C-alpha cells in the first residue's frame, strides 16, 4: 500500500515515517483492496500536552475513510487511528459481503 505522509509545519523524522508505514501496512490484513493512505501530521498551536493531530485518509475502490485523532505524540495518534480504521475496514468488508 502506498502511504503518503504530509507534515506542513515541520519535517518528519525517518523513524516516524517508518513507524507510520508499518502500522498502516497492517491494515491490509483486514481489507486487502486498500489503494493508498494519506497521513497528515499537524501541531496544534497551544500549550496543552495533547497538541498533536493525526489525520488518516484511506482510499479503497469506490470509497474513502477518514479518521482524525488528537494525542500526546504522533506515534500514539497513529496507533489510535490505525485501531479505528481496523474497525471501519472490517465493517466495510462485511457490508460488501452482505451485498454480494
């Protein structure tokens, strides 16, 4: 699966990009027709500890799924987004099977 990481406010570390790639590659276990994932990493301009925003947009044939989470770190945010996307993709797969 192709993963595109966009970080408009800073430069992402190679370790962070590798972490994101590994986490999102695991989604293919739940739905094997994922075309691409767009990941947006943003910093919220405040002094709160939960100021990292992670948005993941997953493209599948005929549909798109978006998950947005706030977290203390980008790794935590990506992890939570991946868990949410697992549930969404499983529901989508079941819905397609029910119509087939």
